[in-house]
C-alpha cells in the first residue's frame, strides 16, 4: 500500500458499480471481490445510495443486499 496513490471517489464508485453489474451483492462481498477496506466500501455505498445509483434490495438485521439501478448504469457509462 505504501507508495500507491489514493483512489478518488469516482474510481472507487466505478469499481463497486462494475461489481454490482454482475449481480446483487453485500458490502462484505464487494469488499472481498475488490480487495478494498470494509469502511471504504460502506461509505461509498452510502454515497451511491444517496444518489439513487444503487438500491437496498433486501435487508435483514445486519444483512443488506445491494443492487444497481438504471440510473447507476447510466452513471457508470458516464464515468467509464
């Protein structure tokens, strides 16, 4: 990690949205698939949900399943 530059919000959101294009996923799934820190992923999910790029598809206690929306796919094409 030392010597690497920090990723921007757009780069992180692009990584997360690309993973969600493959199917629904939890924050933990996104963390493991992209080798990102859990706190980074959860913060980006909050931001993406606030802009309606993703939806909370299923929620039970601590288990939350996220899915990408149509607006999110358009945003991904725009930043890609």
